[in-house]
């Protein structure tokens, strides 16, 4: 359920597009690794109040982030609402995990990763996204770097959450 492609260390020498893609895939796989082998209830376990973070919430959030940057911003696709958030609950990706269908949510995340890869495939890194960010143009390069940063930050959260769940640390 939680598996993506095996986690592969990014190359030490590569062209920029290969390097950015490899680092993004590394971080995607790291989040999957942090979730691997846990029960649905363990994936739903929240950190400490007032935080509403859980491993499942991070997966749901990253599905939203993948969709936002690659479908909405890069391609300019108009999509109704979010995958997990609503206008009534903009943090639904984090808030609504208690009864969430874990297998469905992981499948949604994997589908958004596949869609993101398809969206970026073959595009030069200097490709300007269809939608600006805060009134400024962004490129695919910026999106890739931002996605690496977003996963890296949340993988730090995932490290702490996994340690809370079962004491596992590292990687």
C-alpha cells in the first residue's frame, strides 16, 4: 500500500533535470518508507496537541501539493476543489484522517505523483508555468526545487512521527 519505486540514492554527477528528478523521487520514496509496515491506526496517529500532524495527513497533504504544483500551476488545469480539502476545511488533508480510507489515500498520492511525472516529462526546466505564484512567473525548475524542499521538510516531520509510532529512527 505505501510502496513507491524503491528508494534510490540520487546520482552524484548528472545533468540538472536528472538530478532534480532523482532528488524529488528520493524524497517521495522516503515518505513512503516512513509509512511502510504500519497499520491504518498507526498511520492516523497524531503527534502532540495542538498539532494535527499524522503520517497519513502528510501523505494526503503531499497528494494535494503534487496536484497543485504540477496540474494547477504548471499545466494551468482547472480542477474543482481539492482532493482532501474543502472550502469549509482548508486543512482537510490533515484534519480528516480519523476515518479516512488509508488505501484510497495512498492510491491518490501515487496517482498524483504519476500525473506530476507525466506533466513534467520532456519539458525543459526553463518552461514557464501557466499560472503565476503570488503574481510572479515560475518555471518548472522552481517547482522541482520547491517540491524537493516541501518533501524534505515534511520528511523531517515524518521522522518524528514514525519515532512516536514505533520508535523507528533513521533514513
